[in-house]
């Protein structure tokens, strides 16, 4: 997993890392559904795993922000950072729903 060290980044760069990696994950999740529909179950599962790796990077960046703030260095809240947070949270929710949906379909041989 790629490691992003936020200590040398601006708040804008941090937000864009979160958006980049959660966006990559979202694309892989949507592609996983398409692959499953076309009968490519293993490919769909691989894409979900890749999405989880991308979300892991976004989550790590987010966690570093929390650690920084807990250490007494507050983060300036901007619309861009709020957008990044919203993006990663909605992608996390989407991933969980899609994983459950694909598991259900697989169990029923659909």
C-alpha cells in the first residue's frame, strides 16, 4: 500500500490525495459491478480488493489528519477538505453495500 506522509503537504494537497484515492476506489467498485454482470466474478472480486487498498490509503491520510489535530495542530476546515471527507465516506458506504450485494448474488448463483 502506498504511504502518503501529510507532514510536507498543504491542506489542498492532502484533500486531493483523499479525493484521488477514494475516487479510484469508487471507479473500481462500479467496474466490479459491471464485471460481475458480465459473468467475470473473479475480476469483480479483484476490483473490490483493489478498491479496498485505495480506500486504505485515503483512510490513512484521513487518520494522519486526526493524529495531527490530536497532537495540537488543528487543521483548517475548507470546502475542499469537506468535499474530500464526504467523498471518502460515501465511497466507504458504497463499497460495503456493493460487497454485500455481490456476496448475495454469488450465494444465489445469480
